[in-house]
C-alpha cells in the first residue's frame, strides 16, 4: 500500500472485479486504468482500455480494429422480430448504472476490495469474463514476444512487481524493472448477431407504403407518424437511405402520373383561367401532402439527401409537378395563358383582376422555377401587343394633353401591378422599357409637334406642360421640345413687337417673359437646352427690324425705344405706374397656382413700393440685355431723363441712381458717362442757385425780387440732349430776374454763353377765382398765355390772333397751349365756341367758375409729351449716328487689315457694331461706297478692298 497525502489505492487480487476506487486516474498507482464506455443505444457495454506504462508503448490498436469497433457499436444486437417499433426496441433493454460500472473497472493496488453487487445487462459480458488473464506458462510465448494478451485467463499471481520494504523506486525505470516495451492487443469482444437489415427495411417500407397511400388519398392514418419517422431513421442508420428514397420517388411519380395528371387533362377543354384554378388547387393539395411526407422522411433528408446529388423532398415535389403537370404539352400553354388572361382582362377593363388567383399563379411559377423561362416571356409579349395597339389608337383619337395624362396613368398602373404582386425586377424593368419605347419614343414626333406645344403655351397650361416634359424626360427626350418651343416664342414675340399698337409692347413682353420663365422653372425643371432656346428666341425677335412708320423708315429697333419709355414711366410714377399684371403680388399668386417641388418663391407679396419698383427695373433690364442696338435706348432714355431732372418729375432719386448703376454694370462706364454728367450738372446748378440767392440777400435785392422765385439749371451741351430754340415774349418781371442771374453767372465764369430753353421751363402761379384762390402748376408757355388775361373782366374775350401776337410763340405752340388750357379736363380758360380744336376765329376768356378740391392744381402740360416730330428727329439722329459709327468701324478694320475681302469686311463690321446697333447689309455696302468716294479705301480685283493710307 502506497500513500500519497490522504489518498490511498489498493491493488486488487487477480481475477476479481475492481471496485471502490474513487480517485482520479492520474493519481492511481496501478499501471492500468480500465474505463467503460456506454454505447449510444445502450445495447452493449464495450470496454475502453487505457494503459499507463513506465516505458513507451510500442504499438496500439490498428486503424482496422478501431473501424471494426465503431461498426460494431452501430449494428443491432437483436433480431428484426424484436424491433418492430421504436417503443418495442427500447422497452426490452435496461439502462446500465453508469456510475457503478465505471467504479467496478478501477483497481486498487494493495488491499483487495469487496466486489460491489452489480447487475449485468442482458447481452453483455460480466466483468469477470471480460477481464481474465492467462497464467505464466500459458503466456510464456507471449511474454517472450513482449506481448500481453488481455483476453486470456488471469495469472495466479499478480503481475505487479513487489518492491523492497514497500518503497517504490523513484523514476520511470523503476516501474517495470524486468520488462521493456509491451505490446497490448485488444480483441473484439462483441459477439456476432443474426440481424437481417433487409427484412427490417421491407417491414418499415410496408408501413410507409400504407401511410403514403393514405396521405395521397387524404384519408385518416392511424399509424403514428413518430413511429414512421423512427423507422425511417433506423433504416437510414442501417444503410438503406438510397433504397428508401428511390421507392419514395417512384411512388410519388406514379401518383402524379396516374392520379393528378389525368384529372387535370379532363379540365383541359375548359377556359384558361378555369384550368389555371384547377392546377393551383392540385398544386396546393400536392404541396400539403409533400409537407407531411417531408416530416416523416426528415431524417432521410438531413442525413442522406443534403450530402448527396439527389433532390430534397421539397425539390422533388417541385420537380415532379413541373415535369409531369406543367411540362405537359396540353397543359403548359393554357396554364401560362390563364395567368396572362387575368391581366389582359384587367387591362381592357372587362373584369376586375382576381388578385388572389394571380398571386397564387405567380407563386406557382416561382416554386416550379418556370417564371423566367415560361411566364415572363409570354407576359411581356402580350403586354407589348397591348401597349402598341393602345398607343397607336390613343395618339390618333386624343389630344396631346389627354394622351400624356392617359399614358402616365397606364405606366403607373403597370408598375404598381409589378410591385403589388412582387414580380421579378427583370419583369418590371423590361415592361417599363417596353412602355417607354412604344408610348414615348415611337410617338415622339406627335408629342413634340409645334401645334400641340403651341396650344399648351397659348393657354399657359403649366400642369399639362409639366406632364408632357416628364413623359418625354423618361427617355431623355425633353430637349426635343427646344425647336418647337423656340419657334413659338419667336413667333409670339414678333407679333408683339410689330403690333400696330406699340404703347403696351413692354407690358406684353414682360408678361410673356414672366410666364415663360415660370414654365421653364416649374414645367421644364430648368432644362438647360430649353433655357438656351428661350433666350435665343427672345434675342432673335427683339432685334428684328422693319422699315416702317413706327421707326420713320430707319433700321432702328422699336423695342429699345419702348423700353426707355417704360423705364421713364416707372421712374416718374413709381409703384403706382406698374400695371396690375406685372406686380409682385400678382406674380406670387400666379406662381402659387402651379407649385413646383423644391421651388423657392422669390416674389414677396408684401413688398413695399421701392422694392416693387426695383423688381420691375430688374425685369426690364432682363429685356434690355436682349437688345443689340442699344443706341436707340440710349437716345430716348437720355431725353426722358433730362425732362425728369429738369421738371423735377422723378418719383425717387434713389430709383434714378439705382437704374443708372444697373446700366453701368450692364453696358460699361462709357455708356453712362453722359448720364452721370447730367446728374452732376443738376447738383452743380443747385449749388449755383444757392450762391445766387445768397448774393441777393447780401445786396438787399431780395425784397425787390420777392415776387418771383427764380430757379435755374445750368446744363453742359455735350452731355444733354439738344433742344430747339423756340421764340417767346418773356414777361418783364421774369426778364429782369433772368438778366440778373445771367449777370451773376458771367461774373463767376468767363467765356461761357447761356442759351435759355424756355420750352423746358415750368412754374407755379396763384390765380383767384370766384370759389377761391388756387395755385396752378403750368409750363412756361402756359404761364405766358395766362398772364395775358390779367386785368380782364369776366365778360371780356381775347381773340386767338391777339394771343398769337402778344405771346410771340409759333402758331403750333399757341394752339397746343390753348388746347391744354381751354379744351382739356381742367379748364382755367373758356373757349368760344366750344370744341376740341383751336381755330383762328376762336376767342378765349377767363373761367372764373373754375373749381378743384385741391389747392394746388396741375394743368396738363401738352408740350411735355413727345411729339411725332421729336420722335422722328430722335430716330433720324440715331440712324445718322449709326452710319457714322459704321464708317468709323470700317476705317478701323481697313487700317488694321490693309487688304480684306467684301464678305470678311461685312462680317467684321457687324461684329464691331452689334452693341450699338447693326445696319443692314445693303446699308453697310452704301457706307463702304461712301468711304471709297472719300478715298479712305479702294476696290481691287477679286472683290477685295485695300486701305489707302
């Protein structure tokens, strides 16, 4: 007995079972540790032997032995008759006491242990029979070969060597001093049985055959499905998986061929949808049956089918139904057409789509793996036929807006159907491509017709335009609208420019521009191509010229003149002069009627008057950018600006300077140089007038001139427009004041001459009528005429000829002045006889009954309005300046090129004069001839020109 701490180990006597050792194997001093392994099905208890030796073991069990040992564990030990069911299989065996068996195999070295009472399971060897060792004489040969046979009888004495004094030598070498390496041979202790696996397979299949027949006929099965499952499992464990699957496949195929297919062939004569419904019913029944079968054969699928090349139960169900039912020549086409007929009926609105039936059909095609090969091509083919017929019929019967609306609805329905029934993405993609090809691309010529687009633009149908553009943009065809769009803009703008009534030209152009900008932003989604077409069309029609009465036979554009007059109207009247159709509030309301996604409204409906005027000036400047001949605009704008500055008619000085800054940014400082000088002259004249009044106060002459408050503007003739000198008899008091100012000015500035332009003057005068005193705001000519009626009685009349002689005005000015005083709405004079025209025989008297609710009354100043003569003079001056500019450009080009052809010279002249205004080719040729006459250039052979230095 060896002690190690508190642990002890006894060596058993030879031939006795081991019991009572409770310590771990690594602390046991016995050279052998014998463990017992229980098998999974508890049929036999096989020993597992482990040997610890003081020297290395030379060999162990061979791989063949281990393989036979594993096979022996899986073979049944009972006859087939004893294993009819899983319950019967396990009821005849007793589960061994694992702890007792393990404890019985452990040896104690020194002290014999009493054998624990154990019960040996049936069919197993006892420990005594299992572990018996042969005697020394019997194993002499084995000992000589260093081999120990554990299956022979136990020796009479213990093989364990006794050590002197009971002390175990240290080290491994002392464990077995008389022996070397031992070879252990473990023989198979399992006894052969007479088990017949084939008979067991036949028995189990007989039960499965009956159960499958009941499943296919949908009758109640009394057999336990768990017993059937256990039977399949046992057969598979015994190597019968391939056989049982072959029989299962054969039985299922026979059921489909002999039962299901004949039943469906009887329905083949019915309609496609009825046959489809019958097929779906059979498929549903078949899927349910195969689900039950799969539960029974689940172990077969997991242990055999998944690791083999054969189909699983679910794959077998789909494969058999596809091969026997769906691939049948009679049934296949009607099944697919049945699903397509459901969609066709819904498209033609003959009946509502049976959603459940169609969803089941699509699921069937997916389950049978025939969706891509059979259903999708047929579905797309029928869809193409329907789409082609629909587009050809609708484009001829409906208008373009109606066609666009219906096409959008059709595309939305088809896409929604694909999404609702979860059709493959390839089907949705191909169907959408087909819809766009036949509805949009094939019909694009009809969709982009000028007449169709013009109808929408004429009616300002923003929503319909947006629908048309969105439909075309599906195939990136939105740019195809550019030519008809530009053509409509050009024709519409040309009709506005050359209309007989040009007074409202700019209002119509601004309305057109605002409407088209809104359409471009919202309907056309800021398409660059359409935006360029819009700008090019505006530039084309706004620079068209036509020699006529409007331009006095010149090539000047009328648009430049009208833009200048509209700006004059805005700067004189302020926000009140803006038409209602162009106000910011009206624009914001129009934009709100057709909202665009992500579109920001730049128009604030609550803007003040100054902001309103600035918005209008910006819009007018947009039109001004399209004008190439800016000389016409400059001439009329300068003349109107001079009147506003001289007459004090500007509504806002800030607005005036803001417009000047815009023009400077747009056209450069050279364009606005004279305009800026005009503002400087007004400021200098104001300072000069203050100096004059201060001088009067210093000389005590203020009381003398108190009855007349003189205001004078000194203008530089180079910057301001030229005005005609109109003769007039100035009243004596006015003459004295004028002479005094002229004397003051010449005393400060020597060498300057002042020319008085009385036609531009205006004044305020007090008049006493029967109903009170009024202050009249009149022109200088009106004041001269009214002063002639001073000291006249109520009944006294002054003849026209007398007024003409005393005023000293030309006859045209006298008639126009008298007409404004006696024939207008406000009449401080009375004409005898009454009428609109002034004749030489007419007489005039004071209208003492004149009355007005306001104290200060403004009398219409006819001379402030532009006359036809003034308009003609301006156009003729601009045309003449343009000829001079053209000749100067020709000289510059010839001086730099020396020699040039006629076509190149004309092109260079047009390029050089485009900003100021281009003459026609015929007029350019006339200027070339004039320069040839003046010896600036000469002709050469080959239609060439050369410069004469």
